[in-house]
């Protein structure tokens, strides 16, 4: 029985690795295409604003502010960095069950809290 399992282990692991690599490359390709189109849109928005202002067209301050926000990629009510940004760490729990939307923010808050406690302990310890 054990030798039968070993027979299929190598092809199974190879297929799993190939599938994982393919999926990661697909995600990277989609993210790159999205980022490229987003940057193209931002460039177009800002270039049109510059050309309108150079031609002497009267552009209201509210519209300039709105176009600059669009050019920077900000959305209404969006905090820079966002809570759902990927923080570079993925554990098995996240792979199997997914990640909750506010979890990245919670992790950042806990890390900041731990750093503050560590620095407070370091400053309160007696110097030799």
C-alpha cells in the first residue's frame, strides 16, 4: 500500500507545483495589466488637465481638485494604502480559509502596539 502511494507522490507534487506556479503567474499578469491601464488612465487625465490649462480655458478649483484626485488614483473616502493591501505574509490559515477584509489593519495595529511596548520596556530598563 505504501509503495502505491509513493508511485503517485512525485507526479502529484509536480502537478501541484506547476498549478501553483501557473496560478501565481496568471495573477501577476492580471495585476500588471491592471496597473498598466490604471497608470495610462492617470496619465491621460493629467495630460488633459494640463492642456486645458495651457490653452487658457477656465477650470474651476473643484474640478481641478477632482481631476488631481483621479490622477493620483484616489477614490472618494479612500485612505492611502488601504486596509486591504497585501502585507507580504501569507500563512496556511489564510491559504485555506481566506483573509477577512479588516485583518491586515488589525495585524498592523498589533505590530505597532508590540513595537510601542518593546520600546517602552527598553527605555524603562535601567542603563548599566
